[in-house]
C-alpha cells in the first residue's frame, strides 16, 4: 500500500500550528520569562527570526525534494545518505523527547482542570497511548482533530489576552532586562522549543497535495501566526505578574490569570492547556513516525518500520515513536527534557541549513532559472547556522551531554551498519560495495 495525498494547505498550516502552539505558550514561556525577564518579548522575536531563517531553508529544499521524511529526506537527497541519517536521527530523537515533555504538561493541566488527584505521569502515558491509537486510525482523522484543537487553542489564548489586559500592571516592565543580554539569549534558547514544530509538515510530504508550493507556504504562515500570538501572550503574562513569579511554575498562564480571581477564566485557560499540549503530542507522534517510516523504507532502520496498514498509516513506526516517548517520560526530568529536545533538533537544523546552502551553490553553478529572484539566498542558511549555534551555546551542559550521547549512538550505529552491509554485499553476487561516509549507496547491478 502507498500513502495518499489528502493534506490541503489549510490542513498543512493547522498541522504546523498544532505542533507549535502548545508547550511553548502554556509551559515554556514561564521558564523563558523567568530567565529573560520582561525582555522575554525580545527572546520570542529572536526565536521567530531564527525559525524563519531555517524555515526558509526548509522551504527552498521542499521546492526540489517532495518526499516523506522531513529533515532526513532533505539532507539525504541534497547532501548524502550519511548526512540524511544524522539529520533524521537527531530530529526524530529531539521530537520524541519533546513528546515526553509535552505529555507531562498535558498531565499537569489535566489534573488542574479536573482535580482528580491522579499523578500527571500516568495521565501523560495515557495521553501518548491515546494519540498513538488515533494516529494509527489514519492521517485524515489526525488532521481533523488537530484542526479542531488549533481553533480551540487560539480562542483560549484570545480569552487570556483580552481578559489579562483588564488587570495589566505597567510597573512590571520597569526592570526590562534584569539578566542582561545573556538572559535574553537563554530565554531565546528555551522558547525556541516551541517553534521547532514549524518543520512538522515536511515529514508528511507524500501525503500533501502539491507539496512544492503547499509546504513552503505552510511553514511561513505558521511561524508568522504563532510569533504574533507568542508576543501578545508574553506582554500580557508579564503585565499580570512580575517575571520572577514564574520561576518554578509549570502552568504559567494559569498562574497569571489567578490574579483575576475569576473561576471561569481559570477553567478556560486550563482547558487550553490540555488541548494545546494534546495537539503537540498528537502532531509529535505524527511527525516522528513519518521520519522513522522514511528511514525504514530506505532500510536505514529496520524495514518493518515502513509497513503501511489498511488505514494507510505506518503502524509500527507510530508504535515505536510513542513507546520511545514513554521511555523518556520515565527516565528524564522535565527541564532537562526541554533543552535536550531543543539541542537535538537544532543539530538537524544546522544540517538542513548546510543542505540549503549546498543546493543553492549547486544550482547557481548550473545557471538554472530555479534561482530566479534569489541572488542572495546564500545569506539565509548562513545566518540560520550562526544563530542556531549561538542558542546551542546557551543550553545547559547536562542537556548537551544527553544530546552528545544521542549523536554518538547515531554515528556508531551508522558506521557499524555500513560495515555489516559492506561485508554482506561482498558475499552476495551482483552487489556493489557501500562506502561508510559517502554518497554511494548499495545497488543491484
């Protein structure tokens, strides 16, 4: 069976917004506000700019590569199989870790909303298993659910903005940059966690109608819309309570509106916390499973991951991404999860920017008209790489260590696998050899 093209531009934008509008607004913005102070607004603007730079690199490659698999396929087809494998491995690892982080937030908001006295940990596991099942039942069902969640989330955020303005305290902005430039960049590194979902639509290219045009447009629209929402939320958040009030809060929007003393507003914000984190969990499983599917299809990972069931979904890839998310949920703390997820995804984004620059130079050398109107595009991936490396430098050491271990496992696995394939290829007549780090791939003569 094959994947079917059913995703329109509207659904593509909603899938991206579902991946972006979630933990960033309802959870991470509190941590970022504490680190950056009122200047968290600047952190959000910087995060949005960094996301747009890398998003434009994704968009440029999407015009030439329209395959399921996102960062994996883009880097593989543009640079080499080894670059694709590393990009796919790091992007998938980062997003699987993010599934754990967001599911944890879902559990916390769910408990606050219903006050059922069940550990958020167990609620998070149930959340992941429920959305694993929904993903298995087909992408149309997932897309419709995501669209509904996004609309509800935006309405909730608008309620927060308009209700919060009524008790806005300008004095909370007096000490605008309490921790200096360092605090702003640290806030940027944290808040970028929320923007990493902008590439989600690239993971389902085989299921998007007219992907060459739809994917770039969906990326740009989703980043602009989410950036505007984030800025408005941050302004109101600090206006309701001083930045230091959010030091240890895992539900900052609920904390902010508590000053309104309105039970109905409290309930609405809690509902938004549940639906937004649910949407990110759902799209997280959707995206990671498609990259695992693409890597299984190319036999870079076990081929079983490329199996498509009667619902036209990669069922084993969905199950694997879900259970890996649960494993991280069990063994890694929330704060570390967020930054480890960030740094893993950022490494894949560095590779994508390199791929976009390489593609540009290759097309320019051929004097192709595909570069019409883009004489200085090379500046974009260059800035993308520089800004990503800057925010990686502000991620804590423990999180970077986890990311380093993930990267090391990736490289060791890839080398061992290529060596094994090389040995097996020599034993089978008609097979060519395989280079460990190069562009040549196993072929049947």
